[in-house]
C-alpha cells in the first residue's frame, strides 16, 4: 500500500498533505489571536470549540454532498476523537497563558510528530527507512532551534504535557480508524461524525457554563469560524492521505511543513521571524527533502 520514497502516483496524496499543512499554519495564527483577545477560560475555550466545530461541520457536509453516514464503530471513534480534540484545544489556550509561542510550538509539533511516527512503526509495520530517521532527527533539531526561555509558571506543565499527548493522539486515532477492519464510514463520514460529536460535547459544557460566558465580538466570531473550517478540512485531507502515505512519513512532513508555513506567515505580522526561526525553517526543509531523496 505504501510507497516511499515518492512515486508519481502518490503526488496527489502528498498534495493533500501540503494543502493541510498550509491550513494548519494559518489556523495556528488564528488560535493565538483568539486567545490574546478573549483569554483562556473554560467558557471562552468552549465557545471557540463549539462555534468553530459548527462551521467546520457545515463545510464537511457540503464536501460530502450533505450525505450523512453512520456505523457504531465510527461513532465510538468520533466521540473519542472529539474528546481528544477538545482536551487539546483547552490545553493549548491554557498553556499560552504560561509559556511563549516558541515553547508551545515545540510541545505541540513534537507530539504531533512523535506519537504517530512511533505508532506507525511499532504497531502497523511501517518500514523504518534512513530517510525517516534523518527527517525525524533534523526536524527535532529544527524545533529545538526555535526554543526561547519562557517566564511561564511551573503550574503550566500539565498543559504542556497535554498539548504533546493530545495533539499526537490526533494522528494516532486517525491511523487506528483507517487501519481498522470494523464496519466504518468513509473518511468524510468519520470527519462529519467527529465534528458533530464535538458540537454536542462542547454544547453540553456551555449549558453548565452559561453564567460565565464572555461577550464575543465579530472579529472573534470570524477567528473561531476560520479555525474550525481550517482544522476540520485539514484533518479530513490528512485522513484521506493516510490510506496511501505511512503515518511515519506523513506526520514528520506535517510538522516540518507547518514550521515553514508559520515562519513565512510571520513575515506579514508585526513580529518578524528571527534568524534562529529562519534557520529552523531551512532545517525543516532539509528534513522533508530527506524523505524524498533518501
């Protein structure tokens, strides 16, 4: 099933990964802007998740021609995926109150790369090639280059660990779903059910938090809608590609790619990328190329 290094008939799926990487890079900035303006309380986080998931759900339904698919196994996996995603976003918004963006990025992207990489090789028989090893090491070094000492509180450590685990488990759960032999829906059906489960779970939280809900302005509404659409569609694209591209190849590519896109976008913000961040991008590109040529 898997072809590595790249072969011509795989270009479509690597194109899907590239599109997802761009979306993740943009959503990363949107997430930060929302947290800066609205804080990281549980109520604010749930509004972000609830509103964004509704927007993402409608877009996914449109992509699937408004067809709704269902199997019991897909429902169970969708609920687990929704809970994992909610936990990841809550930890992300909380962590940004304790640590700087560079340290947050390291925990988030390392988790997103390490756990699916290890799961693919240990549990699904994906080959451990020289290219993957080089890519993994080089991108890890690139992430370390972006590190800046944080003035964060040690209380935030539980959120740092949460970011690492929950962001990494997102890829692992996708791999489990695609490789399972239980009756299941299409990738689109799974994505739709996951978004719907997220809306329901976040909505339940909002009922209990209704007295604590902050006022959200139009800019924040746009941000949470943009985040939800980008996140849901990007994960859907990765889910499709995962059938044809090993997790141990896909997620290092995603991590390195998001670093590159985020840095490029940084040139259009008030805080321009530093020399170390530019160097980390060069390393990330070298790591991705290692998957192609080695």
